[in-house]
C-alpha cells in the first residue's frame, strides 16, 4: 500500500535527486526516495550499532582512573597533597 506524503526539500537537492531518478528509476522520484531509505536501513541493520542495540559506555576502569585524576587535580589546586 502506498501512502501519499508531502515533503520539503531544497531546490538543488530536488534537482539532483530528480536527475538520479531519471537515470535509474525512469523518472520516478518516489521509487528513488524509497530506494535511498531502504539502502540506509539495510546499512544500519548490518552495522554493529543495530546488532548490539546498546549505547556506547565507558569501561569502569577508565571511570575510576578519570575520577582519581580529577580528585588529584582538585587536591593539587587546594594544596591538600
């Protein structure tokens, strides 16, 4: 089922997109947009970000070391060494 939507797009982007749609999709701009979205989704699906579905996190050892460095810097500033 196709749904009709309205999008806002810059004139130069539209012209470049229409040119590519003319080359590869017989001028069908909607098919070209669909192709671009599907290509993007497949790229995301094959990346490590999607497969783990976990946000980037620092390791606890780095956090401890960073906290110790900050603590030492504060002690140094306050002359509490």
